[in-house]
């Protein structure tokens, strides 16, 4: 009975570790690149707006 309990505990701990590793991997491969792309898009958009405003301002 003692080995059954230790097997259950090891199984639960390994399942929890696997779930945590999967979540971290998903965040690293899917979520982070999407956030970085969004930040880059916003930065480029702001620069484009500034250039557009500067190009269309009157000198007089």
C-alpha cells in the first residue's frame, strides 16, 4: 500500500510539472512573439504618424 501511495504522489507531481512546463512553453512560443509584434506595430505606427504630420505642415 505504501508503494501505491508514493506512486500516486509521484504521478500527481509529475503531471503538475508537465502542465507547468507546457504552459511556460506556450507562453514563450505563442504569446510573447505576438506581444512583441503588437508593440513593434504600435511603435512603427506612431513614427509614421509623426512623419506624416511633419511632411504636411506648412512652412508659412
